[in-house]
C-alpha cells in the first residue's frame, strides 16, 4: 500500500547501539548507564535552588534517590529501542566520576527527524563556558550519521525563556539561528505566593547541513 510506505519513509529511528561518549578533556557527556542514579540525585539535590525556576521538574521529580535510580533504569531499559522520544545524558567530571550536569535529546519527532536539547549544570561549574562546549559537541553528535557514531538527526532546537539570560547567551554563542519567540509558551508557577505566570520562549534552531558545514 503506497500510503503506508509514505507514512514511514524517512522516519528517524534511534541508533541500534549507544553512540560513544563525548570526550571534552576533563569532562565527558554520555547516555546514562546503570548505577548513575545516585550521582544524578546528588547533583540535583545540590543544584535544585540554582536551576529553579527554569527547570520546574525540580519541584516534583528526583525528590528521593530512588526516583533518580528509577529514572536512569527506565532509560537504560529503553536503550536500543527504535522509537524512543527522549535520550537523556549526564555530564561527568572524569577526575571524580561525579555528575556535574545533564543534557540530552528530548521531545524527538521521528517524522521530522528533530529533537530539543535541554541542559543544566551544577552551580560549581557555572560561568566557565562549559555548557557551550557541551552543546557544541552534542549538536555535532546529534547531526552525525548513525554509521559514524551519531544520532542522525536533521534539526535541533533549544528553547530558553527570554528571561533566562545565561541560557540565551549559550544559544547566541553557539551561533544558532534565532527563529522567533513562542509567546506565553510555558507556565511558571513560582514563586508560590506571586507566580511569574506564562513565559515567552526563544526558539533557536540548527539544521544538519548548516551546522556540519559551518
Ligand atoms: C544555562 C546554563 C547551563 C549555562 O551554563 P554555563 O556553562 O554556566 O554558561 P556560560 O559559562 O557559557 O555562561 C553563559 C553566559 O551567561 C552569563 N551568566 C551566568 N550567570 C548569569 C546570571 N545569573 N545572570 C546573567 N548572566 C549570567 C555568563 O557570564 C555568560 O555570559 P558571557 O558569555 O557574556 O560571559 C547554567 O546557567 C544553568 O545550569 N542554568 C540553570 C538551568 C537552566 O537555565 N537551563 C537552561 C534551560 S533552557
């Protein structure tokens, strides 16, 4: 049936094996492995105040170490599945083995071969340009073909709030194309007594050919 062929043509599927870790010298970025849960929990505990209000899940998720262990195990279980829509990754300090932040390819849209990169860092490594280095390498891996150790995506977006100055600066420094503003796109119910309300989000994007030939 021709229409059936049309509906699956060009659809993205996840790599069959986990792509290699990204080596950034003192740091490495990789998909989670069994055993990373407690490290993830520790980093979130120590970063919760600093990464709120932009990471609103901090209020409801990873409240106990078991939550983070379960979160990691769920993704490890799904590694190798073709239809994943979320590939979270940790940023590890090689010397200590500790997790100092997280990133990943989220909200993957198979039909348009598109994903969103999200990120946060432990405050002890803020302000050193680390996230720009992480995101540069992750964008390259996201666009590299699966045969060559990448994820084979075609378009990647980053959506910082217009008020999130450090994150907007990361996107600008990456040289991404600012495509516009998504008005009142996300609700921010903080602080509780006087919530900020709906936030405008910038949409920054990179396309595979543009990024790999920049
Ligand atoms: C966004 C984040 C990952 C940036 O990482 P980083 O590696 O510290 O970023 P950089 O060191 O490249 O700093 C980015 C820029 O923001 C500036 N900056 C840092 N903290 C700032 C602050 N509180 N207010 C304004 N600017 C700030 C830095 O000076 C730098 O600007 P410069 O290029 O002019 O020097 C980090 O701030 C973070 O984890 N924030 C909380 C979570 C978050 O907001 N995630 C993004 C959601 S879209």
